[in-house]
C-alpha cells in the first residue's frame, strides 16, 4: 500500500497567514524523511478554509526540496483553469521533479469560489469532462486540441514536450455518481474523501470498477482514500484529539461548501449534493460531524492497522493519503503524529498485500 500526505494550509484564524505557511512548509519538508511515498495539496481560493490557490506552484517548490517523493495535485479544479495552461504546467512540473508528478483533477463544489472566478456552476460537469479529456490526451501526444461544447482549443504543441506517459499517474476526484462515471470513462484512478459509511462508499467503488472494465477493457488500479489521520501511542489522547480537531475541520468544510444549502438542488450536475444537504438539515451539523470523525483513521498504530484491515475487506484495493494538520491542531502535535505514523505504520503498510493479489 502506498502512503501519501495531503496538505491543506488551513488557517482557523489564530495565526497569521505567514505563520501558517512557515509551519505547513516545515511539515511538508518532513514527509520525505518520515517515509511517505507522495505529497499532495488541495486547491482552494478566497477564504482561510485552505490557502493554496496554486498547487503546481507549491509542488514545484517541493520538487526542489525533495528527491524521491511523488508530487500529486489533489486536485487541480479544472473549471477554474484554462485546460491548455494546466497541460503546460503539469508537463513542466514533471521536468522539475524528474517524472515524479501525479495529476489529480477535480470539479469543485464551493459556490463562493465559482462566483469569485465568474464561472457558471451549471457548466461545471461539461467543462470538467471536456478539459480532462483534452489535458490527458495532450500529456500523451504532446499536442492540445479540442472542439467541444465549452472547451474550444485549436491544435498547439506542448513545449517542453511531456517527459513521459501519464498512464498510471492520473486521478480524478469522485464524490458524486456522475464523477464516478466520468472517472471510469476517462480511465483515471479515483480519489475519495471518506465522509460516508464504508458500505455506501464500497458500493460506489465497485460500480466504478465495473464501469472502468466496460470502458477501458482492463482492471482499474487501486482507488485513493483521503483521511484525516491522528497517530498517537495513547488511544485516549488520539480519540480526544480526533473528537476535537477532526470534528472542527468538518464544521469548516460544511461552512465553506454550504453543505446544508438549498442551492445544490437547482444547480445542474449537483443533485447528489442536494440530497446530502437535505440529510444534513434533518440530522444537524453536530451529529454528522460526529459520524465524520468515526469514518477517519485515528488511534494507536495498532488501532490504525485494525481500521485499515476492516476497510480493506469492505473496499478492496486502495491507496491511502493522510491529512495530519487541520483546524488549528498544534503543529508540534501534528509533527509527532506524522513521525510516529511514518516510523510505525508506513513500513508495515508497505508490506501489505492487496486482496486481489492474495487471491491471485
């Protein structure tokens, strides 16, 4: 199993943005010596929810700070970008990193970010699908061209030419049924954020695998799970920190995305989020936050292994990204949690055999 780290650059308001960036970059630079396989970063804009508006720029910086670790965009939100520029930036990052780049693509969910970029959320699915097809083809052929409903790109060459194939290095965020469909049709691996009961997520993953086999004629590579991870020698302290900080993160996400908002129901391509908003309104934020905490991976190293073993039985093959810094958690604790996870969990997880490999 590969083990990555997901960076957020979240500022809950008790530090300056400069202090947050100084501390977060320090943590990012520890990922490689602590044994992580990859480092990823989310793209967000305009608020303190997360503060990395340009993930390729951050990863270019990390390419110069590292020599081994893979560099993943988790993700570039395609409807907010010119797809030609994305193709060029990813190709260039691959040169900076000597082929360590992983391309992760997303559609975006926050209304305030769409409004800030003057983009119509109703066109997001079409623009994502067309941009993703153009970008992935451009990175394979070295030429960008597309004549779609939204994306209109005359044929141009990507220079410097893509260093090597991105086969096996392309992911798309899949948190709704139509995103599952898009990932399977595109032939990308999918990225999941663990926010629903595992039985529901397993059903969607299995549907993705069936669609992938149908569209691509081969077996899909493992899905990527993104979790909020706390690793501590004390089970009691791990739970205390999880109940406080993972729950606090969920509330920041609910606010940023307007998760209980009524606007999803009237926005094309977001019907599934409208259903989730109604459930959130019925249950209440605090109850859903408590459930979100339970979906994540936290505890002692042994408890973490047990939770991951249970997930593997339900979900099958998966890779794991952990977010270790969020919601104002003290940075010295984040670092201790990362270090313990790197020393006690990652070596063991590297030796895990996938269910499909064991069966074979």
